[in-house]
C-alpha cells in the first residue's frame, strides 16, 4: 500500500527563533496520523530542527535542495553527504522555483537524483507544467518529458526511494488550484507513464503528491482522489493549525 505523505516546504522563511516556535506549535497540534509528516526548513535551521525532533518519530526534517557534486568549488552549495552528516535523509529536488529562478534543468536534476540515491537518501522529485503549457494542451507532454529525462535512467529498485510531486506551476502562490479532477487526471497519467516504463507494480508503489495551493478547505477533496497520495505544502505549512488540518485531511 502506498504511503500518504504531507511535506511542508518552508522555502526561504523563518529565522532560527521562528523555526523553533513553529516546531513547538506543530508538536502541540500533533495528533495520531497514518500519514508521513515532513518539514523542510532552510539550510541554516536544519540541524537545530533535526536536534529538536530527533526523538520525535512523527515529524521528519528534510532538505529543500542539494548539489550533485560530493565536494568541490561550488560556493554556497550543500552536498548529499553534508545533509546526511546532520541526520537529513530526504531531499526535495526540482521544485518549480529552483527551475524558474536558478535555471535547474531536467539534465542537471538527473545528476542530483543520482547523487542523492548514491548517498542512500530519499528524493521528493518535483515537476509540472506552466500556464502556457496547459493552455496549449501540452501539459502531459511537458510532464512526461520532465519525468523521463530526470528519472528514466534509473532501475526499478530506485523507485523505492523516490516520491513524485506534481506541481502545476500556474497554481503555486497564485491562489489558483487545479480542480480535484484535474489533479487526479494528471496523477493517473503520471502513474501510467511509470507503468509503461517499469510495469504496474512499480507504478502502483510510488507515492505521488500534489503541490499546488493546498489549503485546509480543499485538502480533503484533493486527497480523496485515488492517485493523489498527499501534498507538498507551501504557504499553509507555515501555520501549525493549517498544516495539521491538511495532515489530517485523509
């Protein structure tokens, strides 16, 4: 059975004190859940967040990004082994903002994915179409290309360590949200794309998250769809009450 996952991407928000306060608030909100719950603070706060939660098995601290190299002259970058050394086991790769603002490509992301897996890390791999792609009816072509270029060099066993996150770029930070049926249609297409390459067993074992303006008032309907296995949450993850309303929407 696929895992339900709700991951909060805090992006470039919260200094150390704010990070500690939000974690405190999250722990107060904690209720029993069958979902995996993750939070992704900024690099500067990962160690403190991990230390605070290391005895708490209900929330995993994950990273927002990493470099594909193990070490070297890459000023400002962080490697997989550096993340592992402070207890981080999961990393988000390919977020739409990384693609848009830092020119990440599917080719460079393929190298990041390989580096993460080589370090026994789990990957939340993000992808999705922009507004002009959807208006042109090219969303499936775009999504298939992103998945194939970045991931189809992997063998089937690698997908035990990969979570997919579909991000309709036009629905991130805009207040727009794909309808639950639009989300389901794309998630079903993604699963079929995997099945065509790796077979149904692999495709049906991979969790596919939806990442596009999920809120407490729409999470239940979106998560009710058969191929939506959770969410990659942005703004709503910065408020403990909202985040746990989403966690408990299954």
